[in-house]
C-alpha cells in the first residue's frame, strides 16, 4: 500500500507554481488535445483515488499536481514522496492553475500526469474462461470509460479498440472509468489486424447486431475464450466484422425503444458471458 514507510522528507523537492504562463503548466494543459497526448505518450488523471489506484497498479507518474489546500495531508504527502522517489516532478499549484488544468470550476485537489500504456495486440492470447470486449469505432468517451469500468467490475480480461475510436486516455474517458483504466488491459488495432489476430487464436467471436437471429442468452459462452464484439454507436457492426463472427446476437427489448445505449448493451453482454464462465470455474 502507498505510504508504507516512504521517505516523506523527500517531499521537500516540490516546485510551487501560481502562473498559467509557466511552461510546465502549458505542457500539462496541452494534454487536453489528443495529438499532444500521443506525441508525449502521457495523459492526465484527476482525483487522489485515481492517482493512488494508478500507483498501486504499477503505472508511472511523470508529474504530480496538488493544490495548496492539500498540502500537509498525509495521503498526498505519501504519493508525493513516491513520485519523487521514482524520478517524477511534484507541483504545488494555486486553485486557479488547477482549475485550468482540469477544466473544472471546482477541481479535485490532486491530479497527475501518467505515462500511457497499451497492450500489444499480438501479445493477447485469450485463455479458457476469459472474456474480452472488442469495440468497433466507438465515439463517445463516456461510453468507453463506462465499458472499461464495467469490464473491470465483471472480471473481463481486457478491451480491444478496433478502427478509429475515441481516445481511452482523454480526461473524459479517464473520469468515466473511475480508476478502472489502470486495471484493465487496453489494446488498439485496425480491422485487418483484428481479423488476423482473431484467425490465429482459438476463440468465440460474438457480435451484437440488430439483425441477429439468436437471443444473446441462447449462446454457450464457455466452449472457447469469448470475445464480445460491439459496433459503433450509430452504424453498428460493418459487414466485414459481422461476417467474421461465430454468432450474431440480439438483446430482446419489450418497450418502445428500438436500441440500447452502447455502454448498457455491452454491460449486459459482459455479465451474461461472465455468468456462464462462473458456472464452470473450479
């Protein structure tokens, strides 16, 4: 756990910043743009809990930022000590600077710049009783963050982003994950690479489709490692991906709505798959 004997004296290596013109602050604020996140391989996470979650799970903090109001709090001091010990920078900033960094009027007292981390697709080798989620061209950062959080809660093994998707390391997505981004493997690839990976691994690919002929509850999710493939919010799965599925399924709906929110539908699919898996786990 954080705080188990870290040398708090090292927290003296803190840089105080009150100006938005400071070049370090400018670089941190630039992380609001995807091109800068990709160029620097960094992203911003807000909130002491998220920061601690990242550290506990082995992610690297490049810069820790906390408000003057957080100065002296034991949990913050411990995170700061650990950041310094690993070669990171610690900044004590005014509330004005923190609001500008987080783009919030009432920001949390702590945020941090982490290194991005993607799992190489070729390194993923689904095993028996594992469930993975593949998302085709997902656009909404809230949906993606919620799906990552749900995958974590259900015990799924990871998320694969297929095609041009929203950024899993945007501040909006990170907020929606509630820290699960640090616990769930995320890979990204093009359609061709995904189909090639699928052909090399013994797995059950189940796609959701409005024209799906099978009720999602009628599938045996336990015959092979399962990959649940979800389509774009507006367009659904393209023919190229739906043709590669072992099953196309639908989630029956009794009301007037003709579709579910993508994150909700993905959650239904994940928990159904995990329900089947739990029946056969020792």
